[in-house]
C-alpha cells in the first residue's frame, strides 16, 4: 500500500486494517489459483479423452475407464463452480459486515473517532476515507474475481454437468452485478454504522438488508428486460430454447388470452379440456442467453443508484449529528 503514496485518513484506514486486507488478498489469490488449476485439469482431461476416440453418449467396449474419468473430472469442476459461486454471493455481505462493524461501527461505539476529528479531520472527510478505500479495493477485487469465474465457467459450458448462466450461483458471480451488490452492501454497512453506532447491531442490520435486497432482486429480475415469447400450435412438438431461462409457460386461446400451465393438469382427457377452454397453442416466456448482459446492466444500475442514495443519507446523518 505504501507504493500508492496514501495520505491522511486514507492511509490511516489502510494501516489500521492492513491485516484484514492481507488476509482477504491471500484468500482471493488462493481462489484464483484454484480456479486456474481446475480449468487446466478439465482441459487436459477433455483433450486426453478426445484422443481416445470414445464418446460419453455412445460408449463402446473398452471406453468405460476413460468415460468414468472424464465424467468425474467434469463433476468435480462443476461442484467447484457451485462453491465458488456461493462464495461470490456471500462476498458482498462480508464487505458490508466489515464496513458496518470494524470500519465504522466500532470506532463510533468506542469513541476512537474523536482522535481523528481532533486532528483537523472533519467528520465528512473521515467518512469519505472510510468509504473510499474499501470502495476502490472492492471494485478492483470483485471485478477480478468475477472475470476469473466467468473465464472458468466458459470452459465448463460444454460439459455434462454445466451450470446454466441463469442459475443463482452463476448469475451472481459473473458480470457487473457482483460489483453492484458489493457496493450496495458497503453503502448499507456505512449507513447502519452511522445510524446505530454499535458494532454487532449494525452488522446484523447489514446482513438482513443484503438478504432482503437479494430476495427482492431475484423476484423482479425477469421483468428487468423484455422477455421473448415462443408459441407452438397444439399437436406439434414443443421445443424449449437452448440455454434459456424459463419465466412462464402455459396455454393460449385463439383470442390471445392466456391460461396457466396447470389449467388441465387434473383432467382425464387433456385434449378435451383444452378444447373446452379454447386453447389453440402453447406459449413460453423466456430469457435467452443473449439477455444475460442486458439483465446484468439494468440490475447493476439499480443497485448503484440505491447504493449512492444510501451513501448520501449516511453523510447527511453524520453531518447532522456532529457538525
């Protein structure tokens, strides 16, 4: 950090929490190295399997060992991606807890902030330094981790245990959304620390707020970007789009009215039931894989706007109480 020539409150923040920063950096590098090794192992296993001339779907005599080996490697790689995705989902909460607790809440609770404020450091500048340092590190670190995850995930797309882009552990670990959630939790932690001024309660509120935000965004995500709709006439084969996130499926009448997919689920004669309701086709609302980036960008934009508003409130609260 000394190479960055930090000065004033920002330098103090880094010095106070350098152990936590070093530990976090070491864990991040370990995770990156693990993903890189796993991707190399998978690529090597796939190349070796390709040289055998065997096929997973059409196994011939003498290929059993090779098939079992490559499937085992793919399964372990898929599990690693799931665990890494879960870690990426937890990471924003960890950042928020750190800001709400050791970074801001503890200083306000113990009164150690008075030392900084007595040395010509205004409350506003003090809070700005408390947020600027973790914000810069968060954007840089989470962006790198997200890029590494996406790099590893792209290699596993063609495997037999591939994780789909819309699954929570994959969607929440790729693109700009992880950065948005991390900055949102940072802002929530700052506001909670300034308002509550006690370490543990502020951390508890931050964790609860993150869970609430994640639940809300997951429930409204499908409506953040216009969906595509495919219809298939009754009696013809209904094909689901490849790598698509299903949102709604059901029946459509000749007049364009929609019926839920459970409309005739208990009917003895499904065709007669469909005719009685006037259904002429089956519909599917979905997001194709091409909608990944529009959904990510809209969601990230919402998160950043909310985060900026929370930071503004935190500064306002601090100024009203201490200016």
